[in-house]
C-alpha cells in the first residue's frame, strides 16, 4: 500500500525521471517511503548527499567528467527533496542552498559548461545559468527558459540539451517566487519584468545574437512566456507547453495552493486565491506578434487544453497549436514527442537548421 506522501507525488514521477533522476534511485525512494513510511524529502536528501559524495571522490581523483555528472545528479535530487516542502521553510531553504552548491560544483565539468550570471534588477539581482552550444559560430541565438511553479534553474538541464544540440544557447534562471529568489522577489502576475531584465543584460554580450532571442515556458512558464512576448518585441519566437490562459485555481490540489501562497508571500491560502485571479492573458494574446508554438496535452489534469486553444485563437501573429491526447501535465510522459518538436521548431524560427 502506497504511503500518503508517495500517493501525493505519483503524478510527478514522469517529471522526476525527465529531470535526470535515475530510475533506480526513484524506485528505492518509493520502496522506502512505502515499506518503512520514511519521509519523502528526507529520503531524497539522503540520495542527493550520496551522489554529491560520489562527485567529491571523483573530483579528488581527477575524474572531472564523472564528478560533473554526479554533482548534477545530486543537485536534481536535492531539488526533489525540497520541491513539495512548503511548511518547514528553514529546511527547504537549506536544501535549496545545497542544490545550488552541488550544481555550482558541476558547472565547469558539464558539456557544454555552465556560466553563472547575476541579473541586476532594482538594486538587487537574481541568478541564472547561461550555456553556449559548443562549436557553433558566434554570435548564437538564445532561448530564455521559464519554468513552473515549483521548478528551479537546476532542473532544466535535460530541457536545455535539445536546444544546445541545435545551436541555441540557453538561459535558465530562478525568477520571481522560485527557489532562493523568492525571498526578495515574490511571484507576481507581471513576470515580464524579469524577462526584460534578462534581455537588458544578455543583449550586451558579443557571443549572443541580440536579434535572435526566444522564450520557452512550461506550466506557469507556459502562461508567462506569451505574456513576456506580448510586452517585449526583442523576443522573436515563443514556445508555451502546458500553460494556462487564466490561473486554474479550482484545478489545483491543496498542496499546490499552499505552494502558491508561499511563493506569492500571501498571508493565507484564501488571500492567495485573490492573487491567482490576477494571472490572466485577457487582452494580451493579440499583442503576441512573434511566431508562437503552443504544445498541450488533452489529458492535462492541471491546465485545461481549452486554454491552449483560446491562446492560439487570440494570438496576434503566426501560431501553431499541437495537442497530444496521450500526454499528462506538460507532456512529461511523452518527452520523446514534444522535446524534439519544440527544439526543431525553435531552431527554424531562429534561422538554424534542424539537421546536421
């Protein structure tokens, strides 16, 4: 019989695998939580610590490829440990620091390597990771990745790979309400300010083509990506997967509502509901003039695919809508269908070939 924590996290399993967690690690966590009733987050913390130790040993021995891979596994496991925790914030933040630190140790040894970027905004800053495709002639186009409600920049590595292989640089970041950025910048409806700050910063770089920036977003990011494109003409193409037109509060589980209250700095779940009602694309989609790809699952239990149809119908520029009847939320259970599709589409919009 599944433990309560395992049952609550069952819908996340495809996402966990597609974020780079080893299937055997996942199975061991499930077994321990079910058979011994161990705490989901504590077990993931133990797994993450094990992978970080493997990385440390490999690094001492000069095996940098193995070290980088182990540190990256540790980082994503630390993410899984903290992702659904929104009551013990002190422990959550300690895990986020460990996640961040483990990935920093991996960065120089991943291929392509990762550059840490601090994006300035109103006297403060928020962190991001830039990766440049190896062997591609400079300057290169770049896609800004907008993640979901409980995502962090360290979780996007597997999504980045498809873009990098096609010659597109990637920029992932902890935006408003995400990870440690949450302390200074709560999640707000007008998230386009963060994308604007990123573009202000990255367009100054000689190795990035300032005329070929795109934005990609999943789940909440699938809502905010078109919003950013509506406000900023520097965005030349936009991809939305698993997004929503207006915040689907009634579809959110109790835990997700509590998460939303935390990241918006709301004093209660009831107050958070009022904040959620302000997240809407009403009147904005006609302003999205750049090419837009909308990917959605007709089996999405979080964000209704009819929202995707409405987004497509109201878009002010060229739009392509791809619906998958066999997908779950964000199509995490069919990555082999949607990830190449999105990467190929974006490559062509940015003037690149989808073949070698």
